[in-house]
C-alpha cells in the first residue's frame, strides 16, 4: 500500500502521517508514504505496479480528482476512494476532548476548495457531526473559500466550539486556533479510526482486484 498525503512543511504534520502509517503496518499491511505536494518522496516515487494507493484526504478536491490520477497514470497502481465522512466520529471525539459542551455553538473548520463537490462533502460532514452534537453545525473555511472561519465564529452567540475537519497540524489548523472560538479541537490526527478507514479501503480494493 501507498498512503498518499497532501504534504506539509510542518514537522508535526509529517509525524501524524507517519503515525498513521505505523498503525497500518501493525495491522500487517506493508505501507509506504508518498506526498501529493510540498514534500518528498512524491507519490510517483514510491508507487510500484500493482500497489494500492489510499488518499489520506477528507474531501475529494483537486488532489484526489485530478492530481493523484495524473501522477499515477501508467504506473499500474490502483487509487482507492479518499477517507471522507467516515471520519466524522473521530472529529467529534477530538471536539469532545477539547472541551466541547452540549449547548455550545459548533463550527466545522475545513480547508477551502474550488471544487463544489468537495465543498458539498464538507457540508455533509457538518450535517453528520450535528447528529453527534445534537445541534446544527455551521461550516467555516480557513483558506480560499467563503465563508471564512473567523467570520462564522464571530456570528455565533454564546460559547463557540470549533471542530476540526483537518487531518494534520499545519498552517490551516493554526488559522483555526486564531479564529476567536472558545474551544478549538485538535486535527483528527492519528486517531485509530483513520487507520481503520485506510485499511478498509485498501482491503476492499485489493479484494475486488482479485475477483472477490
């Protein structure tokens, strides 16, 4: 397996991806890490014919829909679906760990995207998170897309908790911490559900290639 991550200059973000990879290895699946952007090794440098590439992305924006398929063209590797809304329970757990209380106004902090399909996935994640918090969850973006997180936080009444729809620490999460919210959850990070989601996509794809 190749775990395909976005890439970050923040060493803490790199440590998160490596921690996810270690969980996968402990489950008995050999895995290499490749990056779609910013860092090396790049994904094409670690793929081999027949390998399964799992995108460690929460939404299917440019990197998932365009960049990774282009990088894998002709490689003989198979690209699985991204992680997506299967990680909403992990985001809720991080929110609860940060000090969320029932009755708090909740805003989901996410990376922006020019792809409306990716934004629709973020809104779906907010809806699902609302089922966990028992209240409506607004969405605010930390880059590129409106509405901006800080503006959404400022528009809330009472105590405000920001849930993180971000996988790893880095610039985007620093912006979330600066949003003015009373509570800001950590990124999903190497929560056990991440490795479980990665392994599920790998196994389903590997089984389908073998005809069962």
